[in-house]
């Protein structure tokens, strides 16, 4: 009897200790603390184990320390400003400066003027343009992808890097340890290394049994970056793969948007790449950063916004919400994954309530059934607020884009879900330019032309079973 009492007391202490850890953990929404507490009380053993593995945003103390050390030692990219050189936000209207100040508070990178850019026609055109720029490189090529497949487009990049290395160009290629695991283990990876390409793995998985105790294995580097000679950079949603995306062919084609930039903004993307590279590779390449990139007198202001689990908590949703609140006439969003926190859902609804023409485009078929169900749990509230919801039927719409009032655009890798908010390293570019935003809007209109509009009547007619499923899955958001 005494032994039973001791066992019960130990069990109670462990459960209480776990709940105290949940409650004291910083940067947790109340709903998340409540959800994890319920899980621990309901299934103590599995609940505590699940929380230790997945409840805390931790990439490992060693990685965090090294990353922070690298960032502290990197010089902030400086660039000439084509407008008023004495004003940091030169080129940005006074009424929009606050948006770029939010971005600067996240990455420490100010808006820089004098940039030009082109929106790529499609996924294959993007890869072909990248290959052409790599083939024309004379000094260095820096590449980072979350998913890099050994398919047609993936191999085009592999061969281009090998050709560049053979010419004496310094090529550094990095891929995420989970998203690109097949490429990293393939003969293509070995052939690049043998050809003189410097290869590295971001967030390597390591031992599957011991790795989770050193840091969460589902924290990933979701960025997509290519920098050529410090003069050209690419930013967008596309991974290094064919649009047919043969690892998940039934959702194909993947529909992405990527932009090719020139100007001072290149050095900011370079800054993000260098910080990632030096975190995982013992090579000091800080010398590539101080040199400014020439601005053009007719260019536009832009800013790189890099977020991740070691950056300020809730940075990416803050950026999204700031843009939503800044809209006065029109807000158009495309995103494949929508699992917002409460403040973002409220911001999107309030934008429509203010009379702003608010539109959001999702894919009708999602490669994540969990996200698809969770996303649709928010439809009724969005529609009631006046948000127009469209579901794209031409494939898996993977483009992450946001435009406001036909003059400001955010494009990059970040989704509007909790993975991008809390778990993934993301990379986006914010810019102010009416002409280029008009081009992005035309692409968004193309998506709308291939979409079905979701009506409030349609959502009201969903079965109880479907609504129960969607809402039940959405409840997992605070836990995951």
C-alpha cells in the first residue's frame, strides 16, 4: 500500500512538474497552454513525451548559440540609396514607412531603394532563368532550397552548378536535411561535391532516436534563395523541382511564383544566406557582405524579411497583420496553408469589415489533409465578415503572395500557418512599386480566373459531420 502511495505521489509530481513547465514556457498563447495541459492530464505518459518532443520550439542549444554568434558578427548590408540618402526609408511614402519598420525590427535590415525585378512566367521558366544566371556567373553562386528533388529541373540546377564550379566559380549549395533528404543521399549530391561544389545540410536530422532530444526534428529551413555574384537574387515559393512534383503527383501541378531581383536588395538576401551557411559550415564568408550593390535611379524600395524559431516570436504574423491593417482599398492574398492564430484571423476579418475589398485564394486540393480541414474551419467567420474566398482548381496553388492597394507586395516562402509562424525559417521580400505590384496582381487575377468562389450558403450546407471534422482538427492548432 505504501509503495502504491509513493508511486501515485511520484506520478502526480511528474504531471504537475510538466504542467508547470507548460505554464512557464515563454511565448505561449493561453489556448496553447490550456490545450497542452489537457493533453498531459488526459494521457500523462504520452502527453508529457509529446510535449517534450513537439511542444517547445527548440533547435538545440548548440545551434542556437552558434546562430546567434554568427548573426552578431555579421555586418549589416549597406547599400546606396537612389533617393534621399539621408533618409533610411527613401522611396517609401510616409504613410507606408511603418510597414518597413516592422520588417526592419524583425531582421535588422532596412528598406533599400533602387531595385528592379521580374516576375517569372512559371516554374519551368524560373529554373531555366536560374540556370542561365548560374551559367553566366563569374565569382560565386549561393543556393538554398527546402525541397530539392533529383527530377528534371532539380538536375538542371545540379549540372549548372557543376559547370560553374568547373569554370572556377565558387558554388555553395545548401538544402534542408528533411525536405531534401533524398537529394542529399543521392549520387547527384556526391557528384556535385566531387565537381567542387561546396555542399551543406541545413538542420541535419542525425540520429532519429536521439535527435529529438537535442532539438525538434520538425523545425525546418523552408527558405528558397539563389544569389549570383552578389548582383542577382531570386525569391518566391518554388522549390527546386518540376511542377509535376512527382513525390506527390496527385496534387500536381504545383503552381508557384518567383521573382528575379537586381539591386541593393541582393545583399540582404546574401546576408540571410551567409548567416545560414556559417551556422552549419566552418567557413567565414563575411567578406562577401560589406560591398554595396549599385542602385538604379528608377528602381523601387524593397526589404528582405527573414523569420524563424530563433527570431522574435510571432514575427511573421506581425508582418502579415501589419499589411492587413494598412490596406485601405484592396487586399488580395494567395496561400496554400491557412491555420492562423486568433489575432491574424481577427485582422483579416476586420479588414473586410472596414470596407476593404478582401480576397483570399486557397487550393481546392491540399497535400495536407490536416491543414485543409483546419483552413476550412475558418471559412464561415471569414465569409460573414465579407472576405471573398476562392479555391484554385488548376493544381496545388503554392504561391505565397499578398498585395495591398495595388502598390505594395509581399512575396516569398512563408505560409499563413503556425508552421511558418513558429517552426520554419522563412524568407520574404516586401516592396513598394505600383507597376510591379500590378504585375503580381495580374498573376493573382489569373489564379482567380481558375478558381471557384466559395459562398456562405455552400458553407452553411456542409454536413454536421464535415463541420465537426474541420473544427476538431482546427482545435489541434494550439497544440501543434
